[in-house]
């Protein structure tokens, strides 16, 4: 806007649109309408994803700290437990036993006491059967008339006379607990605070470490295999590159189960790889290689399955690197190696970064392939989560493990967004 | 490609030792298989070098040399290992002939820059071989499955009959099993019910949202995008766990309060769960297509009196259709291939094909899985071709030159 027109508009007041409203207001209204229209288009999907994906995951995360069961099943006992000081080493007094019997009679009627027993069994083995067996006896008692209960209960099962039983119940009677998270990192909640699990129960930290280390190995072997392949694809003439691209895209589009079963066929003791090696005489028939149901199997199969996810981002970065850069470097006296290492490689690093984060994110959450070719030594943390969901039914622990895994993935995803940007994710 | 470099014949002192080295490599394998590695290396090297010398010095006819090499080495292979040996022999005979002339005539330099040193040429071809083996690694597992699915035995391995190419060793019985076995057919049918419905839901909602996201003023676009993409980022096992709790509550409510039949509710649960998983793919592909969409076209349509609905269906939709379809194919394959979520959310009556394969791989080992795998590979080849054609069409429509 030039100086000459400025005083002019000031004199005439605000600029008007065709219908006589001030232009500013008219523009703001049209912007608002545009925003509303965009939101109206997005809203159905956003609500759908929020309700059927974000909320379920949120509630699962909440499950990892939620612990209302003791309080709901034994409300009176929990009040009495507050008054009891576990650190003295003495057994609780008669009122607590009476409250416990009163609670249990109601719980047994509603058949809730076995569930509480299962819950307490995660913390201390033997609790499940204690609740189930005692339940049958306690059912016969009448809380109003049959007291005092302390000796009767100890008569029913001597564990009720043990200090530890009560201190475990007291420790886990809080509504929000860190117990599952402590379990998830091989510790436990005790009356004296968080403590390490006994040696023979420490498996989860090992599993986390194994998941991370194996994901790193898989990522590294993917980089090693994808780099030359992507380089070739980016530097061949378009026609031959497209032909080779099919070899990358076909595995990418093939069902995961198909590829996993193919690796099962290839890797087993009587499988294709061993047969070929034996036939060539490189391995004797008696000492066939053990390639499946261990970490080797998981690493080989997952490297193959995730390789396209590494090749494709690398390829899209390498395609943008001008071949003239290398020639320029060479013309100025660089050797082949120097030209590659000082010029080409730094330019291709973004592709390596994008591919690595993608492969790493995908591999730490993998479930199917480790389950089928991993045996017991090659499984990941996801397999443990699935085990706790479907077999041991310790859902709190599964949720805690899932939360930790999700946190790791989200941090990596954030890094991916910073480096690559979500908008730049390309498919096929 | 026209040759870059004038080529010249190379001395025999270079050609023969190099071909002899390849002969020695094959000899090593044949030798170890027959007891003596060192003898094998020696014989292999001598035979191939002698063959090369005879071809170059005596025969001087490349076509005839080719057939002599193929038939000769095939006969040798047949002597050692029967029919499979003969085939490998024929292939290696062709290879020895090819490499002899390739080296002798200096053809290996034809397509390279003239100033490359000998070491650079060697590295060039070593690198090609490395890349070749990587591509072999990528494709072999998929190729191996196919012949094995015609196995006449209930094994996951090549039987001796198959290796002898005996017709007795092959049969279609696993395919017959797949098409007649109730269990497999039911799971196949379930997959065909669940995947298309889930795809329709994710494509219709996803396309609308992608169009909304591509408008110029969207408050909180990054956050919305992050939420919509999240089903792709969150590990499947975590999505499955979350949905397991959520959908069991929803299912109980639908069955208990509304009194819907159990099977129907089961399908609804799985379809909704799969629809969510497919959404990120639709969003990504459709927004990518919309980047190249010229918004003045919609304005032009409006200018000529079309209402927004007509504009959408007559102008915008035909142009973004390739992106929508390939997004839909991604969503379809996501659902069709999905096993973790259905394992947790579904019940036995919603068993899908991947689920059946998963239990098959874990429990009863039946080669029917390989027959199914071969069929699925066929389907994925079809899908891949469709996506590729659509991509080119989309680029043509948007006025880009196809790459």
C-alpha cells in the first residue's frame, strides 16, 4: 500500500464488502465458516477414532494403576487395616478378624472372594487357594453371633495367623497402586516400600533388555542390507529400477503370515536352508544348524519382514542425491571411498534415520513372528503381554508392561516426527 | 544402452584363471558332496579352464560353444545327482560359457566409464553381486513356498520325489483341502466379510476427514493428524489389549441391553476394530493425493453453478479417486492380514484366515497353510499391480510425468 492512499481510507472509514458489512468482519465470518466446514468433515472420523481407539488405550493405561478390588471386596477390613501397624510384627486384633469375616460372608455370597484370591496370588503365591479353601469354612459362620473370630480363623487355616498374610493384604489395599509397574520392572510392593523380586522371579527386565537389543540387531542388519539395495535402486536407469522395485514391494504386500510361514519352512531342521547346506556338504547331516525357535530365527525372519520398511525411505532420500556431487568430488581428487564417505553418505543419513526409527518402532512391538519362530528364547515383551492377557489373566501387569512399551514407542515416534515429519510418511 | 567404451579382446592369461576360479567354486560343492573337497576344486578348475581354452582357440563359434557347454555340464550333473543335478549342470554350463566369452571379448567393460581402473571394475561387479544376493534374500522365502504347496506328502520340506521332478511327488491335495475343509472355508468367508466392510467404513470416513484436513484453515491440524495416524504407530499388541477390554464391555452392553445376537455383535466388534486400524493408511494416501489437487477447479465448478455435493462427486472425486482406491487397498490388506487384534477381540465364530493360519503354524502343522500362502501371494501380486497402475494414472491426471 502506498502512502498516497493511506489518508484516503482513513477518511472513508473501514473498507466495506459488496453487501455493506465491513470487510474485516466479512472475512472473519468466511474464515469461521471455512473452519467449521473443515471441522465438520473431520469430526465423524475424529470422534470414531477417539471413542474406539484413544479411549480404550487410555482406559487400558488406567488399568495399570487401578487397584480397587481389595477395597471393594473387603471395605470394613480395609478400615481396620489402616489402624493396624504392620511394623510392630504383631498380629492384628480381634476387631479386624471380625470385620474380615463380615466382609467375607458378603463377598462369598456374591462369589467375589475367589477373584480377590486370584488378585492377591499375583503378589504372594498360595493366596488363591487360601481364599478359596477358607471361603468354604467362613461361609458357615455368622458374623453377628459366632465371635470371637481370631482363633477360629487361625483354626481354619494357620496362614491367617501369619503376620505376612495380613501385611500383604494391607500393602495392596490402596485404590491406586504402583504395584503393577514395580512388578513390570521386577520389583514388588512390600510393607517396607519397593524391593527387588527374588532372583528366580526376575524375568521381565531380561525380556525388556532382550527386546531392545534384538530390535537394535534387527535394525542394524536392516541398515546393512538395505543400504546397498537402496543405492542400486536409486542409481539404476528407471526401467531396471522399477523391475527391481517389484522384488521389494512384493514382500511388502505379501501377508505377514505367509512370510512367517515361509521362514518356518526355510529355517527348520529339515528345512530348505539346512537341506541345501547338507546337500552341498557344508554341514553334516548329524549336526544340522538350529535356526528356528531361538533368537537367530527371530532375527533372520524379522530382518526379512522389516527390510522393505528400511529400503523404501532410504530409496526416496537417495533418489534426490545428485550423482554429479560424487563426480565433482572425484574430479577434485577424492578417492572413491573419500567421495562416498565425505559426500554421499552424509547426504543419505536422513534416509537411514527415518528407516531405522520406523523399523525399530515396528520391531519392538512385534508379536506374531517371535511367537512362531522365536521359541522361548527369541520372544519379545509383546509375547509376555499377550500371555498375561490370555493365559495368566494378570491384566494389571499386562497393562503396566504395555504402558512402558507404549511410552518407549511414543518417544521414538516423537523423534521420528521431529526428524522426518508425519506428513512425509509415504506408502508404496 | 549403447556401449560407452570400445571393447577389445583380453589375453587368455587373464580369462582362463578367472573362469577356472568359478569352476573351482562349483567343484568345491560337488567335491564336498562326494567326499573330497580338494579333488573337486582341482577337477572343477581344470574342466572349466580347458573348456574355455578349447572354445576360444579351437572352436571359434560362440553359438555352438554355448550348446556344447550346456549339454556337457548337464550330462556331468546328471551323472552325479540325477535330474536336479542335470538342471543345475545346464545352468552352470550356460554360466561358464557366458562368463568365458564375457571376459574374453571384454564385454564387461562395454557399459562402464572408459577411465575406470581394473579394481573399480571389479568392485562394480562385486557390488552388483552383493545387491543381487540381497534381492534374492528378499524374494526367496516367497518363491520357496509355492512349489512346496504342491507337495504330495504332509511335510513342510522338499521330498526326494519332488527333487527328482517325479509327478508322483506333486499333487493338488492341499488346495483341495483348503477348498473343501469347513474350518478353512469358514475362516476364508469370515475374512471376506470382515475386510470389505471395515474397508468401506475407513475409506468413507477417512476420505471425508482427509478432505477436511486439506483445507487451508484447520485449527489444531497437527494434533488431529497425530490422533488419526496413531493406530498405525501404537504397537498392535497394545491396540489389541486396549480394544480387548473396551469391546468386551461394548459387546456385553449390546448383547445384554439391546438383545442383539452374539455372532452379529462379534462381527461388529471385529469390523470396527479393523476399520480403526485401516484409517491411517487412507488418511496418508488421500492427503498425499490432495496435495496435488488444484482448488481453483472446485471454485470454477461453483462459479458455473454446481452445488458442493455435485462439485464433490463430479469434479473432486474423479481426480482423487486413484488415491482413495489405493488407500482402500491398504486398508483392505491391513484388515485381511490382521491377526493380533482379531485374536483378542473376536471369538471363535469370527475366526479369520490369518487367525486360522496362525493357529495352524502353532499347533497342527499342515501344508494346507502353504497352499493358502500361495493363494495369498497371488492376491498380493494383483493388489500390487493395481496400486502401481493407479499411482501412474494419478500422476498422469495431475500432469506429472510418470516415474
